[in-house]
C-alpha cells in the first residue's frame, strides 16, 4: 500500500510491539529490517474530495480513540493544522464503519465551492451519500473494503463533535 495517498492506521497485538505495513511478497517497500510479525489489522482511509480540492497530497490520521462502541479514528482532510476532518467509528469486530464529516468539513467544502474548486455546495456533497472508502488488511483474508455508512452525528457518542484532537 505504500505510495498511496491515504491515511493509514495499523493495529498491533498488545503483547507484540512489532509489525510493519502489509506488503505483497517481493514488494520493494517491504521492511527487510523489521522483526517478523505484522499487524492484526491495517486500515487505509481514502482521501475526500475536500482533501483533493485543497491540494493536500494526502490525508492523515489525527487520533485513534477506543470507545464502548468500537474504535473512533479522526482523519484530517485539510492542510496540516486545520480541523477539517472525518470521524470514523470502526465496529468492535471490524465488520463495518460509520463515518461522519466534522462541522469544519462542511465549512471548508463551502469555501472550496465558492472559489470554484468544487462543483457543488456542501449540502450536495456526494460523500454524504457514498462515504470515502475504508480498506482493511487482515492476515487471514488480505485486503477488503469495509461496508461504510454516513452517520448524521458523531459515530461513537452521538454528541456534538469535540474540538479537534491534538495531532499524534
């Protein structure tokens, strides 16, 4: 997956501090100096249209928060330091995702529409109907696309979005 323009997040076992991104056999990007073993799961989050229209070369994971409903992942979709983000709630069994754009995402979308960089207003954003793709790698199954739906509010708590978490 190296070379893609997506935020990435790996999940390692608590009893194993080793691992690297999954690579196909013979990949020039495989870590040859890493200890054996890989992640239990590896997620990639496709960049949004706001990220692309902003000229940002890639999105990035801002924070990963375990919750009672799964794992909440904040992905920055704007320039470094901005609070433009999508929030993803990964189910505890990694079988599905609920995705929510932060309020700042709509504001940035409107600004890009006003400048002509996006061809539609935020209210007509196609990603509100078809969210960004979330791909997952697992040792037993390889790569798959997780079923993702857009949630109208914060996925983990259904409360208003808090201030943007500090970058890791």
